[in-house]
């Protein structure tokens, strides 16, 4: 036995296995990462210090009852919200009439149109009142490049986190960089949005770094989405960060908007993601002061414009092929019960429904990924007709579009965004000395991400999704 221990110790010495200063034995972090400027810190968030790029950051909006609060159809969202409010108010009437009743007994007859969790039960126990208002029907960034209507009432959801300081109203002007939370199983990614994101915007929990924050009056904080006191919009990029950038680059014309765009480009740089993959999985991003500030800022601005305008940008010229003879009608564009799927190994053709296929999808459309999936894969995954098992609520993505043919326009735009993103990212300068060519790194990073997803704890779920979107189209 002693000999065995000596043998093990000898192997350890030979392999030089030792934890780093973070006590990481494997997937160790890069020492250079700790010297970069933090994107956000707890003490900066609390206002105690100004030691990060951003002051406020927050998780996305957490409902814990998505089937009841989200819908592609605005009318269905309103109907479901009214039913949910009705169930809660019915339980509240019983609570007020019989305070001696247990909450679990009260909610049992009032559960067909709402999902009760601890937070909602606590609100009922405190006799907090709720009223339906159509002004609370917002558009929310539900998943990457996928929006839905949502009934936003903080009393009826699990947690708003700091979203009321980021998007205090449905028309509040802001831009937010969203990244996966610490400990994400997926390769690092970043995506900018200009409407309130869901907590699971990137499937796993996300952290959101807004360009601005809003300070709300005490009256509004107490009333939660009640009508309009004065709201002040405040820069969320700190003065220390601004001075640091200006001093480092010797350029007093650098603005906070330029810093915001610079950060967005750095978070997309393949060499940054490749070198600091272990760091980005274990802590919040840090931002290097790389050579070529203006080049990064300009690229970040282009990426931001592209990602924020995916619903209105130009269309990639995919060829639409219909099976029927004669001109297509509205029914030939609508999604059916079967999900969209690719029909060839190269994923150059997408079968949309029983009548329509889109051809000539370029290979570049499959290089750009957000949290392990391409924008087109996110689109395929979310644009499916779903019915919630508990409530029976149907969520039909056809209801999102004003005209049935707008579905094809949306797909073409998603492909355009993917192709253009790959082109912009490939032109990013290397933030660090001795970087390889950006195009080679982009391909290497895409392979690394695919391998990371394949080896992640959710690998089977991902494989099931891939199998579903590549299976032969059954015409029977």
C-alpha cells in the first residue's frame, strides 16, 4: 500500500499537477485575466466603489410561469394574463374573508390558470392586490433573436431582479450586453438587446450589463409599474473606467458610448474567447485594454447595429421553393405542427412546412453561435407551435407575424445577421500579441464551441435537438 502511494505521488510529480491560486486543478485560468478591468463587481453594483466598467448589472426577468405570461400572440397574452389575475384575485377574496385558512388550501381551487410558487403564495399571504392593465403587455427578448409578448407585473412573477432599473417602462431607451452567468455549461457568448431580456434569454441564466440605468422615485418603487413619476436616466459606465480608457490610449475624445461598443467587440473576439475560455466559465468577464481601441469600437458599433436590427435588416437571398403548382397562398407560409428542419448534411436547405423549403443557406450561417446554437437554430427551436400540458395554453408563432409570408422574411434576415456577424468578427484585430489570423481563429473557436457543447452536461439534450432538426421530413 505504501508503495502504491509513492507511485501515485511520483506520477503527480511527473505530471506537475497542482492547483492554481483559485484552487483549480483542471481548466486553470490565465493569470493575465486578473489584471484586466472587471465588467462588473459587487461593490461597484452596491455603489461603495467605482472599480468596474459598469455600475449596475442584473439577471434577466424571471417569471417562473412562462406559459401563462408569454405568448407570440398579443391577444392570447392578454387573455391569459386576465385569467391569471382572475385566479389570483379569487384566491385573495378567500384569503381576506377567511384569514385562518391555510394558503395551500386557498389556492387549490384557483390553480387552473396560474402556477403558484413560493413568491406568489407569499404575496397572497400578505394580501397584496393586483389589477389587470393592458399597458403591461410588453415585448420581451425571450431567446436570442426571438421575442414574445409578455405580461409584466412584478407581483405575479418570481423575480424582477434589477430589471425595473434597466427597463422601467416598455418604451425605456436602453441597450444591454447579455452574457451567461458564472458557471455556464456552454461556451462563452455575448449578445446585445434593447428590450428587457428573460432570465433564460441564453437558455441558462444570464447577466445583463446596461448602457444606462434609471433611478426611480420612492413612489414608483413602492407602486411597481404604476403611472409615471419622473424617471432619471443615468450613465452606467463609471467615471473611473472613462478616465482609465482615456489615460491608457492618450485620447480624451473617447466617449462612454465608444467604450460600450469596444466592450461588445472584445467579447466577440475569437482570440479573447479562446484564450480565456476557462476564466469566462468561472467568473464574470474582464476587459483588456487592447491595441487598436478605435478599430474595436467601430466593429462593436457595427455588431450592435446588426444585432439590434435583426427584425428590420436586409434579407439574405434564400431561394423559396414551393411544392404545389401555381402561386402560393397564405396557408403555404404558415408553420404546421411539425417543426422546421434541415434536409441535407450541409444544412443548406431548410424545410419550413409541408409546402415550402428554403434553399442556398450559406456555410457562414452555421459559424456564428450564441450559447452553443446558431441564430437559425434558436429560431427553429422557438418557432414551433407548443401547448402547455398543465394549462392547455397554445403558443403559436404564426401569430407573431402580421402576414404569413413575414415568416420567410424573418428567416432570411436571421441568416443575413449570421453571415454579416461572421464577416465583422473575422476582421477584428487581435487583442493580444502573436494572435493567429482572425478567420482561422474564428473557425477554431467554432470547433471548440461545438466540442464543448458535445461534452457538456446537457449534451444529450443538444443531440436530441440536432437529431430533430436534421431528421428526414416525413411526408406520410
